């Protein structure tokens, strides 16, 4: 199971990196178009789609690598048993919030597809297509939060904790 989850997080991160490359391509295409006198419709909109997709797809891997911003001012000063409880609470709340966000993201993709919602930009892209990346990223984030919660619940050092907290 561990290797399957790690592959999922890695695949999500690679897809995020691919979206960043596509974002670069869209920006460069827009710049070249302005400089050389041609216009490719939708480059700005697609740059935005790729930026959002990249950000959401990278969330789970960022959590698993301990690179999410977290405020440890109080938690790191707690005794070890209380620190563990605080981390369990944080992972549980994170999982709950990520689940709600994933639910509404998937629902938004479904509704955009049902209503044939299209972009108001000049690309007229069906919005469910770029919204898929956000929904997938949110779902993988839910999995990562639950993974971290279970690791910490079993007494392991959750991978998303850094510094002294990782040792507790």
C-alpha cells in the first residue's frame, strides 16, 4: 500500500510539473505572439488553467514532504503526548476540510459538464476540462491527509512534520 500511495503522490507531482511546463509554453507563446505580430487565442486563459492545475496537483506531495507552511509556535512547545494529540487533531481537521473541498470541486466539475459551462475568455473552453485538475489534486490531498493521520495514529513520525515535531 505504501508504494502505491508514494507512486500516486509522485504521479501527481510530475503532472504538476508538466502543467508548469505548459504554463511556460503559454506565456512564451503569448510573448512571442505580441513581439512577432500574431495572436493565439486563449493563451492567457490556458496559462491560468495550467497554473491552477499545477498548484492543486502539487498539494499532496508538498504535504507529504513536510513543505506546507505550518505554525508550530505552540505545538512544538507542548509535551510529547500533547504534541501528538495536536498533530492528530490537525490532520483530522485537514482531512475534513480537504474532503469538503474535494467534494465541492468534483461537484463543480460535474455541474460544469452538465450545464455545458464554457469559459468567458476568447478560448471558449468547456470549464469542466481545466477544473478536473483541481478536483484530482483535491482528492489526492484528502488521501495524503488521511495517510498522514493514520501514520501518526499508529505511532509513526508523520512525514509532513518538520524539525523537532518529527521526532515526537
